[in-house]
């Protein structure tokens, strides 16, 4: 699969994951579909640019905590996305924790399904 197709698929998977989080948690809201699509794009860019820098800077803490800091970094990426995108918001720490878990689970599940379908194609 070429780069453009991977970016589009990743964007759509992020959009689906964010949509599921919006539906599950009352404290996660999006004004409309456009806000979800923009949040998915911003989330992808933040994960591609900011997250590797944070992982590199916090590498000793990641090792010491056996990876727990990676979850905190993922929470920070979702919180940063909510801060950047005006139509997308997450209210409260525990809602952010839950939304991070849901976004991760949905992305893992959908990516697994997509890879399996692409391998069969």
C-alpha cells in the first residue's frame, strides 16, 4: 500500500476511534462530523510529530516505569488534539483516561481487521 493510502486509512481509523469515544463518553464531545474528521487529522499529525519527540525525551522514565509513561504520553496526545480542535473537547481527567483507552482499542481492532482484509485482497 502506498503512503497516501496508508495516511488516508490511518485518518479514517482515527476518525472511527474518536467517533466511538464520543458515543461512549458523555464528557467527550464533537460538534459535528467535520470536527471528528479534523480531530482525527490533528491526532494523526500530533502522533507523527510530537509523540516521537516526547518518547525520546522521556525514554529513561519509560524504561523505569516499564512503559506506563507511554500511556501518559498517549493521553497527552489526545488532550493536545482536544485543545487544538475547537469543535472537539474532553471534559475531565478520568474521561480522558477512558477515551485514550477506547481510541487505542478501536484503532488496534480496526487496524487488525484492515490488515487482514488487505492481506486477503
